[in-house]
C-alpha cells in the first residue's frame, strides 16, 4: 500500500477547522443550524479556506426551504376526567412542521393511522391518537386530517417517552409526540378523555446554501463527489455532528491540492446545508444535477458524517446493503476503506447503509457511495467494547444533537484514522483510470472478502421520519 495517506492529513489541520467551527457557534448563539447565522458563518469559513489554500473552482449553491417557528410555547392538557397540564419535552413534544390550533376535543383511538381504514367511524372534530411505527408521521397525520381530526397525538413505542421528529412539510393541525404510557392511558380507559391542544406556528422561508469545490484537473465526465453536511441542529454547536466530517473534508480538499495528488477523475468536495432538516442540501444538489444532466457525470459519492464520536466504533457503510444495480461499486468503496483500516491495524464494523445521511439522494439515483460513521445515540453493545474500549451502557455519542456536542466531544484518535482512510479512498479513486469500469467490476473475490466477524448494529436516527 502507498503509505503517503498516512502522513498527508494531520490531526492539527482538522482540529484547527473544528476550533473555527466552535468559535463560530460561540459567536452565533451556540449553534450552526441551517436556519441560523452560525451556518452562514460556517459557509464563509469553508469558502475562505478553500480560496486561500487551493485553486479549486468554488461555488456557493443557494437554495431555500420552509420551516415552522413557534410564536408561543405549545401547551397540552387533559380537561377531563382528571385535569392535568403536561410538561413539554417530558410528556409531550411538537413534531417539526406541526400546524397551529387551539381547542378542546375528545380523543379517539386511530390505530396505527397508516391507512384510511384506521379511521372508520372516527368522529370528525376529535383528536386522533395513533401508535408510532409502520408508516411515517406525515402519512398518519394526513389520514387523521382526512377523517376530520382537529389534532394528532402519536404515542411512542412501548417503554419510550415523549419524542419529536419531522412531518416533512407543514400540516394544518397540531401534531404532538407523546409517551407510550400516556397514549395508552388515553385509549385504555372507560371514560373518553377530553384534551386541550395549543400550538401557534408561523411558516418562515429560510435561504441557505451548499458549498461546492471542484478540482481544476481530472475528467469532468467522471466526478467523485466527496460530501459532508455543514449544518448542526439548533440545540448545539455540532462539532462531532458534523463538524468532524466537514473539517475532515476540508483537510482532504486542501491536502489533495498541496500534495499534488494524481487526479484523473475530477474531485468535487461538497459541504451540504440543512441535512438535519431532512437531507435538504444534498437532495437539492442531486435534483439540480438531474435537471441539468450533470448527474450522468457523477461516478460515485463519499459521505463523511460523524467521524469522531467520543465513545466510538469505527463504522464503514455496508455496501452489500445497496440496491443490486450499484452494489458492486458500493462494496468496492467499502473495501477501500476497510483495506486501509486493516493495513493500519484498526478494528472496524460494517454499519447501516439505508440512506439516512447525504449519500441517500445519490444511491437513490443509482450512484454508488460509501462512507464512515462512528455512532450516535445508540448504546454501545458489550461486544463493541472489547474491540474499541470506551464506556459501558453509554451512547456512542452521549452529546448527540445536544448542547454538549462541542470541541471536547471529539475523539482525536478515531478522527485521524478515519481522515486517513478517507484520504486513501479519495486519492485511490481519483487516480483510478476508467473509474466507471472499476465501480462495476468486483475488485475482490468473495474469498478475499472473508472479513473479521462483524455485528449488525442499529445506527443513527439522524433524521426521524417514522
Ligand atoms: Zn449528521
């Protein structure tokens, strides 16, 4: 193996970018969310580094989206039989894109809410109570509204509390996520409860952008898109999610140029906006590429989202999980990354490849992809502690989507090994002649692919629609 990738990227280079993202969050209300000024400052920072350190063609690609904002604090109470005011976050939460409303009504069981038949006999004007699961929140809400529901309560899986998630687009009625116990208590009672829901929302258009940087050399009919989302959630500075991927991507971009790496295929570095609101930036990019025909020039996508979780595992997207048409390419990309980790004597595991980060719009359009992930809110299983150490009964990232996802929430050891693997994947594919053929031809025999045992792992709810 060419060991140059071991030295080209440095932890100091990546940490300098993470320090900059932390400073941006500190100066902008503690976050870098797409709808807030910290995001635009992050865009400016990435552009300024690219312009200072590379000769790439840098483009800021604008797009916009709608969000709903609260005009007042939402409220949820039981009027009868027993008057109770429920606590926000603890006992109920709003779903993103909830509608407005202010009313009292009886609550009626709507089953799972996934089809019109769930609402046969539903009294129009009531509040629908539906179970989480089987279909997305939006479908449940639309079916309930079609049956005349004034509001929708979605209760969580058994044993789980109040929750949020996204409805994807603005709804006409209030939609709250409540605990399993509360939801069942409304249904498993002889006396129909009368509940009160209050939600006052405005729809706001947000103007934001992606950053795109193209190498000036390389075949522009065979483009490698190397992406990472640049936005955080509003709850915190987003230094692991996804400062870690964004900073690594910036280091890859500047080092590829500084080291004068072989670029036979054009490399397009991308920093996506509004991932946390539903993969909006990458979806917009892919939709535009389809419209312009540029999609036909895109050979593959690499995605780097959460590369430095403090209680990490070393996850590589499971290419076998891809659709048949692109599986060979996805497996080849996976093998590049794992080959590097094997060479570097680092343990790794395959991880879910179902479209929950910005590679989603690419694989949906038959572009092979791969990437890295070090874990989010899922509790680290025992058998992972044997390989990676870390803390028992603790999430891979205990600060996932929280205020404490700051500069101290970074494991530098896993971050640099991931950055080196990423650089190895970028420099190998950018230097591969006939990349399309490489992507459609198995690069290792099934025998070569007998790997260290790995464990299936439920991974991130980066974006909860169900
Ligand atoms: Zn993320």
